């Protein structure tokens, strides 16, 4: 018997950051996607928010997050002064 895929309940979060504010764009990009540094031939990788459980990249400036991740994302966006909106959503 085939199991039905579980629906995932959470939120779509969208944001708008001024592209002329390069510092804010860079901080947002690092938080969302992570980054890597190279030192003496070694690479040090720092994973981004999208690699955490309960987070899915939907598209440019849009993430799906489950409730446990919602506060973490909103805290970052508020701290950075990045305007954002949330809407309840379900993924199949």
C-alpha cells in the first residue's frame, strides 16, 4: 500500500531589500545561502538557512518555512531592517 505524502504546513516569507544597499544584500545572501572561505588551501563551509530542516527555497526572495523556523528568520529580517511579509501555506 502506498503512503500519501505528508503535507507540510508553514509559511511563505517574502522580502524586499534595496539592491543599492550592498552590505544588506550581502548579509542577507550569507544568512540565506551560507558561504565558504579558503585559507591555506583548506575550504571552510558555513551552511545557510536554506539547508536547515523545515526550510525550502521557493524562488527569488521567497522561502517556505515551518513554524519552528519562522521566528528565527523573522528575527534576522527585523534585525537587518528588511521589510518582509508572511502568508500561511501548505506544501504537498
